[in-house]
């Protein structure tokens, strides 16, 4: 059953509409309503949509990944999941940040799991949180403190890059609680959202896995009583606008760092992705619920490198096969 927050969003939309400005490339229209698609989870995260319109999202405390079909049917896709958080669909594969200390992928058809990276410098990761894959198949992912053993296994919080050959490099280690991460549509900028800094950071991508000097793109609007609250997960549209989850809702920010407005969500949002028939539906994971809101911009779809993931899967299967013909 879909619960509609029509009355609430009518009131909030009046405030929300006033906050938006026209900056030359098209007027962003606030959603007319916010729908609660399903509730009753403990803490939802990591929404990601496949080419068939299926939505995958995690319930971290329950150690589950859920699948919501395009017609609204909910089922458990993986349990236990390794307390997965951020998800990324690439072809027939679901790449996941496992907060139990690794980066891995699931086959969408069978659910088979394959490890992609289990640590750095022979030590497990803290608790991988969010990720994005570039066209080469390289994966940028954050590794903050949340749900990590103490003291931190890595000794610091960081952003890493797993390249197409499987080598892991630490790229950023001077942010406090790096959480959300995403690329610009042209993959020439990497955005990092710390949860304990109000600044949104932008890093030029000189080449895959090689970043230039970071800069502050903008500062997030703060909830009452907060002075340095950061964001969580985020998504991006084809124009390069960022949709950043925060304590005050989803903050929509242009590539130039201008705030277009804030989309209020009935519960505090943790992450967001685009989906729906026209790619204009925001699916929002927010505490115990999963919400949807239609906007007038189209979400960007990252291609990734499905061929590389298939090669990794083929090699994994080959290594699993017992040797024959030997005495």
C-alpha cells in the first residue's frame, strides 16, 4: 500500500518553492507530492536501480538487501548481506559496500557473492560505506568510522580506488567521516560528502584513480542547533545537479555550488537514487521507510564496466573448479 504525504507536502512545498531560483539552464520544479512506498524497516540505505526498473536497497541493522520490482513487490534479495550499505548496479551485477569490511558484488540472477577487495595494506577496511564505478571499471568508495571496529582497523578514515586490475589505492585521508561519493556525468569530478563536515568537496579527476587538489563546492544548510552537520548519500542528474541527503532533507546543488532548494522528506533521508519509467523518480531511503518523489530533471545513469565484472566472475568460477586428471 502506498501512503501519500499529500497534506504535508502541500504545506512544505510552499516554503520549498520559494527557495528555488532560475540559474539559466532550466527551472527545477519541486515535487508535488512525496509517496511512502513501504515502511517498517530498521535503517534503509543504498538505493540502486537496474535496467528493468527493479530497486535494490539495504536494511543495515537487519543485515539484508531488499529488492522492489517495478510493480511494487518487495522481497529479500540477500541475507545475511555482510551489513551492506551503498549499492551500485552494473549490468547483471550489484556491487556493494560491505560494512563488515570489504567490497564485493552479487550476481543479480543468482545472488552469488564475489569479493572485490578485502582490505588495504594487508589490513581489513574499516566499514565501506558508499561507492561509484567509472567507465574503466574502477571503483571509488568511502571507508569511514560507522559500524567499524574500534580502534579503526585502517587507523584513519579514507576514500579508496579499486582499479580495473584489482589494485587498491588510498586517495583521500583528510576528511572527517567521508560518506557519500559520486562522479560528475563526464567523470571529470569526484564529489565527496563528509558526514561530520558541512562542506561538500569536489576533486578533479586527472585520470581514473588520480585526483587533483580538492576544493569546497558549497556548504550545506544546517538544521536548527547544528553548525557543522554534513550529508550522507547522494545522486546526480544529467545536468550535473547533486541531490544530497541531509538532516534538513535533500539539498539540490548545481555543479557551480548554488543551492536550488531543499526537498523535505517526512523522515531524515540517508540516501537517494534516480529511477522510474522516465528516470525522473527519486527513490529515497529514510530511516524506516522508502519514499518516492518525481522531479522534472532526469537522473544520470553510470555505465560502469559490465564486461570487466563478468571477467572477474568467470575467473572466480574457474578458480573454484577442482583440478582434475591429477593423481
